[in-house]
């Protein structure tokens, strides 16, 4: 649809910080390889309280992030296929299939396979699939699995659930301690929590800058720059990255420079993006359509206040029980309405992701409620984040075009 | 004048309007394997029917093949075009249900004739014209005869599956069990209507309701859908042409703006 044009004519602007992002990703990869060689690498789920393994000096990597990279390389169907060859269903989460597939045939997935883990840390605050998925990886690699069980929260977290999660976190510390023969040092966890909190606060600052018109960041920018806050929070270099990033974002705001050249329509994006077709956002950018907010990158705004509270463990329990996907439908609807109002958005696009039932369930109902409460129209499109076989571009285009015809 | 061309998955439609918005010529043919050829033939047909040289008359394209219509000044989705087309003939309509060859849509039309909300079927042929085509073949009747056959039934067979492929084997099971073709045909319509009515209710059933698309020509579909929604359904004279008509209306509007 869009021809390759010189950078200055492209409808969207490239972030200078992207170069730094590549460096940080490269560094993260090297550190993970080193950790694996030293026998101290953990694979963790995206909603895991990563501050604890980091404070206990383990290396960490995220199979979900590897899945996103596999998706972006457009090899999702092949790599998911390796898992399907083992007998896994096409209905299984494509992050899980990509992870199992790349563990089965790492030589076929040079950029997306992760170094061998010594321990697998799963938290079901993002979904229930992670346990079975990590069990499968455990069978393939021999690394033991620890599950941190966080019961879903409808409104407030019940006291007995809070206590239950608290004991889970204590068991986690014991589990890592006995497996690697080390203890969690009080000073170190405070330091890590503090760094994590700093990075998260900077991330929130960048997200909130998108309330400006034009928005300094579009959807694809945030999907890419969220990587460190997901995978490296609790480290110095993560904080450094976000300091540079926020500087660039705020510079754009100061100069009235938008992420896209001619912002006419502002939309909300709901759910994980189609990593294989991020150009979806660029194609819309060429028509003046931007996405100043999305529920996905805003899910990483849980803020650890590392220094002011007496108990880091309580802080961990609070932060990781209340992640976006562990809350009920009401909380999701509230969040979407809040984003639409705060960011002054004209409409919303909900991506119904075949893989992610936890995220996509309830979208039909919430679409109605969000429109009722905010007065802006929305549309549901279907597909998958990694497996492009279930992404029908023509159907998606018709739905999104129809939404835009209602707005423009 | 203005031309609208609707390149659908099954048929390609064309409408030529005069400057007062009256239909001068219309055309409908199978899309076949080449959308480009179907468009050429459609233009040719409209031109010879009206005896008018179409040069310089603005064209708006719509339908799944809308990007294939090179001479169109703009392509507009079938969702907007159907709304505008139906509004052009009956401005009172508030809910439009369009059932074509490969998709089904429920569209809430605002007072200005533009869509306010819409729902489309998922990636599945159940609830579309294709579903009826497959079932007609299994029952060995023509598509045109399927509806009248179903209306003879007093006790529609139960078809639980909403998947075209599984429903086909269910129908074959009913045939084996000796159920009448009329009852099975009626069951097929009831099953299809249940999907379409769910889609419509999601958008909100606001009367008066209009049905368009090729499937609107099927009397059993209209009968069962009307029962299911508990409302009368209005079917325009050429229910397959409303998308192309809407596109032609938009072409006229565009022309008005530029002259």
C-alpha cells in the first residue's frame, strides 16, 4: 500500500532512541547467554515479580518477548508449526507454541530461541496457560518450574488471597535460595525495587506525554520501546535508557513534533499487537490516524515504590496481583474509558487475539459499554499476535476503514 | 451523474445515477476469477444500457474488490455504501442487515444516512450466502428453490452446528434418517438466522429494519429472520444493488462538491 519513501517523507517519524534500544537488546542477549553458561538463567513470564530473581543475581529472559521477535520476523507460522508437529493444537497460545517450537528446533530460529534455562518462573497473573507451557519447557530442558499463583481480583483483593500470594512470594525466595544456594539480601532488593520503580515512573511519564496533540509516540513506537521496562526493569541500564527516551519524547512535545506527520484522528488500541504486521499502524499513519494510547503498554505501569514502604514483599504482592489482566472485566472497561477521556481519543480498535483468551474474552460486551460511556465508536478486528495464518488483512481493512469513515 | 461499482465476493454490481439521483442503468453479474474483468464488463453493460458515454462521470468503488477498480476516484467500504444506498431509497431505516456471499453485516444507520455502529460475521461462512449454497447442493435443489422448499415445512429439522462443514454432515445425517427435504431446508434457514439475529441484536434492533444482499431474495430467510427478531422486514426492490447505489450516491455528492 505504501511505497518505500525517503525517511523525511514517511508519514511517521523514527525515534532516535531506537538505536539505543537495539544496543540494550543486544546487551540483554549477551548477558542472558553468559548467565546460562554460568548456570543461573531464569525464564520468566511477563507479569512475574522479576525484581526478586534479579536481586538474587539471576539472569532473566522472557519467552513472550522472544515470541514477539519471532512474530516480527514473520516466521511465526513456521516456528509455531514445530510445536504443532509435536502435537500441540493450533488453538494454543502462539507465544507458547513459538516458545515450545523454538526450544524444539533452536537451530531453525537463530534470533528467537533463548539460551537454556536453569529455572522457570511462571506467574499466572497474565493467564493460566503459562503453567502448562512452562511444564512443557521443563520437560524439554530439565529446568524446574516455580508457579506463583495469584488469584484473579474482581474488585478488591481479599485478605486471605493477599496472605496466600504473600506466602507464595516467600516460597519463591526459598525456592531460588535452595536451588542456587543463596539468600535475598535486604539492601539488594531495595536497590533493585528502587531501580524498577524509577524505570516504571519514566515509562509512565513517556506514556502520559501522549496526551499532547499531536502525540509524540504512536502505537508501534510504544510496542518497541516497552521492551526494557518488561525485560530489564530493576537494572541501571534500563533506567538510563528511559532517561534518554523521555528526553526525546519531551523534546518532541516541546517542539510540537508528532509521531506521525499529520495527526487527524486519535484512536485507542486494545490488546497485544500483531507483531507480524506492525506496518498496520504505519499504513494508518499515512492517512493521519494515530494511536496515542493502548491498553497493552499501559499494563506495565504498575509502580514499585521501593524505598518508602516497610515491606518489599507486601509491595510485590500488591503490584503483581493487580496487573491489568488479573483484574475483572469492569476494571478493563474502566481503564479503556479512562484512556479515551484522558487522551482525548476519537474511537477505539479492539484486536481480538485468538491466542490470548484472557485478554480477548469479553471484548464484545466491553465494546458496547465503552461506547455507551464515552460516546466514541469502536471496532473489533480478529487475528493473532504471532501466527499470521489467522490474520485476514482484507477483513481487517474493511472493518477499520468503516470505523474511519464514521470519524472522518 | 455518478457511478457506483460494488465488487463483491460472488457478484459485481454497477449503478448509474442521473444528477437528480434517479437510477439510469444497473448491472449485476458474477465476479468470477477476475475482478478487473468483471468491472470492465459492468461498465460496458451500464454504458450500453443507458447509451451514455461514461467518460468523465465520477466512479466510487466498494466491496471486497474495491481496490481493483482503477478508475474510481475513491473507494469506500460496503458498510458505508449500503447505509447510504438504503437511506437513499428509504430514509426511515435504522437497522440494515446485509447478507452477501461471504459476509453478513448488521449496521445501525444514523439520521444522516451514515453508519453509527456495525458488526460483521467472524471468519466463518456460517450465516452467509455461501452456507445456503452448500446446503442447496447437498439437498439437490437450486439455490432459488431452497427458500420456497423450506417454507413448505411444518417442523424444521434441528441443525445444531453453526459450522458450514459440520452442518453439512449433520444434514446428510438427517437425509439418512429419512427427514423430508423441506424440513431439512427449513432447519438450515433457522440455523443461519440464529447467527444473523445474534449479530443484529448486538447492534440493537431499531425499527424499521431492512434486509439487503443476495440472501434477501430468499423468502424463507426473510420469514424466519422476521420471526426471530419479532419485527417486519423491509426488502428493497433490488436488494443486491444497494451497495452500488450507495457508492453512486457518494459519487454524486463528490461531483457536487467539485463543481
